[in-house]
């Protein structure tokens, strides 16, 4: 997200648009991310119910990929999943994997 | 609808508290919230009488503490109301956590601070200890010398706060001004109301909470990525506030025939030695300067009316040619350095190629009477240090302490 400069902000730090918490990238707070095993996931949507950050998009039938811009990595979805289909993977490991891929 | 009581200008004998209550009646605030504390109690009492007699439309909230008083006027001002409170000493300190909120939210609240010494020891009399604690709160601060200035300053403060979009404190010295009768020239109700303009909740603040068609959030969190960007506009506004103050003072001078400036030099043009002071002490300081001039010593006085934002450019210009300056502060910050006013004056002069010698006197604590003799003593000590006849261990001294 591009951060706004001081001239773009309303006087007094007031929030003038509703729902603008959508713009705040809370994904940077995460130290572990939920990784779904598609073989185990049944689209029961229990994770969608429990996600406190509304980061699991769904059309009511299918679980779409976790929305990592907002996911804080709390791990509630992994705990609640009745099929143990969600594994919390350390962000550090993700970064190491990415580094290995780019250094090849 | 507020009653029009004073239709012709008149001079009356009034205490500072009466004069402020009169200004409050003429301003006809939308909201006032206050908790009693000496020497402010009487002031809100006078205003409550006006309210009970149906002379004003103000919603007067009798809150359970100063913390609530400040919270109530912040809420009222954010809603779009023209709001005020009044307090003193520990009452201000109890409000304190809300002061920087009012200034960052850019709410044009006005506050009358009836200056009183801070505890401990417990004391209800005047010094500037309370005002000095608020010097870094982002509020505009005006100091006043007598009830006439206090009356005028509250009227001006409403306009200053609303044009600078910053809250403003009018300092009036406890008992010395608040309970002492002096001549007060009152403007007519119509003149005051025309000068400050009608209170319009849609225009008093840019985003009033009462505007339910355009709902806004006050008080959202700003984390490290945004805090700086939400402080910087306030930083600029505080600097810009000086120009708003100057413009409003000029407008008021045209209306009332006064000659108010952000700083008020007295016989400084050719002066060798000067006292810098705020509040009622300016009077005795001027008398002392006159007495010294009769003896051939070129003495002068600089009274500071606008304390925040600090008019450092005007002060440097007024003092740059003086040989030695004594800064008198009616407060001791207990910081192991110097009084707050001394620090500000020293900062204002630092960038000059040649600076006056500075000395700091802490005086008038807890309502200690300040006489012409005290001012002569300050001048003499200053002159003797400057000429080398006396030495000093520190540049900060108590003027009136008994051995």
C-alpha cells in the first residue's frame, strides 16, 4: 500500500471515509501464514466463520485463497479446521524458500 | 435567543471574574463545562447567574471533574459547538491528558485559566505554574495584565481559536486580577457578537460530528506509519497561528481602540537594561523603569502577551540592542536549568550575532506580592552583574526568598 503524505490527510487526523481499515496492510504483522492443503480441505467454511480479520474470502460455497494483505497470522483457522487442512508456516521459512528459488 | 443587555458601550468597575463572565455572556457560548476550583469558582458562579436569568443560550454542563470538563468541551467542539471551560492549578493538571488531544484534533475551544500556584504546598494564590505546564500542549496562550485585558482577550481568543483552528487559553492571574476591581470598558453585545461572528456548527470545525450526512471518526489510532504525518500539520498550524493572532489583534484594535500587540515593548528603543515579564507584574516593572530613567538609567520593559506560539522573531527584534535583560518568571520549573520563560527568551536570542546578557529571576510564587521595590532590586542586580560589581553563581535566582 502506498502511504499517504501529510497533505493528503484530513485535518485533525479525522477519518472521513467509512470502512477505510480495508486499506491498512495488517499482513505485515504476521509471523506465520496459513497454508491450506487442498487434498484435505472440504470447503466446510468453518475457517471463514472463525477468521477475525475477514481474510478468508468465499462465495458461500468454496473457500478461496487466504487474503494475505490483511491476515495477521493468528492461527485460529488452523486450530478450528476439523480436517487439519491448514498448517501455519513460519514467514521466515517462506522467505528462505523464496530466497532459495531466486538464487538458483 | 440570548438577550441583548448592553446596547451602548460603558465603563464599569469589575473584578476579572466578573469581566470574564460578562464576556462569556456576550459571546453566548453554545456549551460551557466546568468544575469549581478557586479562584475560578466565582467566575463560573457569575456566569451561572446569567444562565439562570435566561440571558444566554449556553448549555452549561456541571461535570464531576476537570477531566470530564475538558472531555465534555472536546466532544462539544468536535460536534461543532462553540465551547469553553475554565479552571486553575491542579484542575488544569487533572485536565491535562486531554489538552494535546484538543490541539491535535484542531478544536477551537477557549479556556480561561485563572492562574494559581501548583500544590505542594497547597496554595490558592497566583503564580504561572499552571500555565507553564500547558506550554507544550499545543494550545495558544495569551497572558493578561488586568481585568480589562482579560475581558478583551477572551473575546479575541474565540476568533483566534476559530481562525487558527487551535484551542486557546486566556490566562488571568488569580486574585490579583480575578478578584480585584478595576475599570473595564465594555463593548456592546452587538459589537462582540458581530466581531466573533455567529456560531455555526457547520463551520466552526471542518468535520462536525453533528453532520450525520457525512459521518466521521474522531480519535482513530495512528501507528508509526502515520503518526508523524498527523503531527506535522499541527506543527505548521502552531507556527501559522501567530499570524492569525496578529490579524485578530489588529481587527480588535480597530473595533475597540486598543493597541494590542503580540509583545508590548515599553521604552525599549533606547534602553540599556530591560525586564521581560508576563501578566500584572508588567505594571510595577514599567513604574520601576520610569523611576530608573529619572536617575539617568535607560531601563525598559518587554511584556509578552502571546506566549504560545512564542513570538521569537518579534522578541529578538525588540531585545537585540539591549545590554542586559532580566527575565522574570512567576514559576519555577524545577529543571536544574532555568525558568521556562528564560529558556524561551534565550532560544529567541541565540541566533542573533550579538546577544544581550541574560539573567533569570523567579518571583511572585504562590501569590507573593510584587512591588516596585522588587522590580528595582531586579534591575539593580542585573546592572551590577553586567558591570561586574556583583558576581553570580548561576544565571537563575530567586528574587524574593528570605534567608
